[in-house]
C-alpha cells in the first residue's frame, strides 16, 4: 500500500489506474491521481492542529493568498459530527491520545474526493456500532463508484464488507477467498496452518484483591481530567479487561498504574503497598509487568539486540550484572532459552529487534515481562497489528498468567479479544468507568456502554 500511495518506489511491476499505468514520485502524485489512504501508523505533523493536518497538501486560500483555515475547521467539524468522532479542529496533534490521532487520519481521507480509498485498520478506535456505521459509509462510497481497499485482520469485518478477499502472507499473495468463507478457512490462509480462533480458557478461580484502585484521576498538561475518579480492584487469578474506544482515558490510566503519569490523585495499592508517587523503576521492582500499547515506541529499543532487550527491566543487578560487569554468557544462555520458549522466529538472539516482524517483537516484550516474578500483569493492546497466529500465542500466555494466580489487566479496543479473555469487563467512556460487568456480557450491550450508556440503562 505504501507503493500504491507513492511512499515507496516499486522495484518491478506496474500500477494501473483506470487502465493507465501510473508513476508516483510521492504521495502528492498519488493523491492527485485520486488515491487516498488512512495509515495504520499515523502520517501527522505533531505540532500542527487537526485542521492544519487535514488541509496539508490541499490548502485553500482566501483573498490575498492567506490560508482559509476556517474552511478546514468546518470540514473537520462536519466529518467529526457525522461519525461522532468528537475531534477538536484546533487541538494540537501532539496533545491527542493515540485513538484520537487515528480519527484525524480517517477525517483526512474522508475530506478528499478519491477514486480509490485505502483503509489500513481504520476501525481500531471505533465502537461496534460506529464500525457498523463506517461499513455503511463504505458501502455508500462503493455504490457511488469509489474503489475501496480495506486492510484488516478482523475476520468479522472482512466477511461483513468485502466483495473479494485477497490474502497476503510473508509479502506474497497466497490466494483469494470468497467472503462467505468461514473464519477458520480465512485464518488458515493467513497463517499457513490451522489456527484455534477460540481462547482455551477455563473458569477463573480468583483469590483476594491484589490491585486496588480508589478514586484515581489523571490531569493532562492542560489541566483537564483525562481519567476521572476511577475505582476498581483486580483479584489474584483473574483477568479484568478494560474496554472502550481508544482515547477515552485507557492509555492514561495504564500509565498511572506504571508511574508514568506525573499528575495523579487517588490511591493505587498492590498487595497493600501504595504505588502512587513511586518512580517507574520502583513500580517494576514491586512486581508489575507491562506490555505497552506501542511496542516500538515504549516496549523495545530497535537498535538493541534481542538479548539486550530481554534484560532491559533488570539491567542494574544480578543475575545479568555482577560487580558492575555484564554477564554475557548468562545473558546469551537466558536469551536463547526465551527464544525457544516463546517461539521468537530468528536465527540468532544477536539480531537487532527492529528487524523482527511485529509478532516476534511482541514475543520479545512478552518474554521479558513474563520472565520476572510478577505480582501484576498489565497488557495494553497486546495484539495490536499482529496476525492471527501471533494473537493465538499472546492470548495463551495471558491466560497462563491468570491460571498461575497473577492478577491480569488487559486493555483492548478489540471487543472480540475482550470477550474472549475477560473474567470481568470494565468499560471506560470519557475518562470514567461506565460499569463493570461479567465477562459473558453480550457484545451489543458492551457496544452501547462504550458509547456512554450505563449497564442499567442498557438493560432497561
């Protein structure tokens, strides 16, 4: 898709648009030819406002040659209102949570008339109802003559929206499928083997409360509450899933648990010991394992080897460091053991982690965090960007942690993942918890809660 959009140059082959071969020197050429794209990894200017990002490359001017930023603001508001995105056109992108930035990318694509629209995982920040609305819009665009390339690993969406399905594995087209194919058939094509799409999880056997969160609020740099008076507890041997559309305070809440947020009020205790105010190192030493939502930004050092990344949490003392000296033989042995145990696909643990696939990078993060003596395991968006085979592996490890008596928090915008893993589900909306419900709560009820309705209102 980056070749199609002009970001990469193809080494061979051709791109035909309406039967005419195209040669794109950059995205501007692709956009002028009528191709629009919503990227999975954001293509935004952090120091620009939302409106400035949307108009970038398509600037409208007023008399005297001045930029008509008002027209861009109006366009952002119109699309934002249509989809219920709640995006402020004057907000700086660098101040927006990940989920809201994704919405800006969608607004950019929808603001430009295009013959071909490429959507790369666009529903990650939408509720089930909003996803249905977006799919309806995609169908309207199709009926109007727009061609749509919809990239997703969500098999439910593939079957709901596609007229034709092309499956790519390891950079090659491995076949085409009928949208009426079963999830199992599609998954087998994607991975190259049969995949268990259901999480093998027995009933929980929870113990007493381990993590207790009471009245926690988090202020952003502008003094606004992005987490508002949140309270819950997680018991030993259970999985509490935190569901919600991305950008409703989940990121800031997990960062507060880890000591990454400087402006936190309320109480957080783990096994009776307070965590609020502790530096990140002390929180990790207290036994908190963490999978960040962005593994490349917050979970790994791309220029370090696999072995070096596996010791990041424990680089100050035994067994990896003794008397100020790195124990290379121990590190090599440890890393090789984890490579095998976590099925990290690489020829050597001296490979730079930045060269691994997304699934193997996530396995490195998992291996590091689960190799410590954990008292709490927090997994934020643990399967984002992974294929169904890697998802199966990650889910298995999360359930194994629960069954070992570790309290687990899973933060996910993937409702299928939430329902599959959770023993209990806390739904967040605009920084607050709308309600905490059993893990077998129906999807449609959860979807309405993700839009702000309380459980008792949905039931009524």
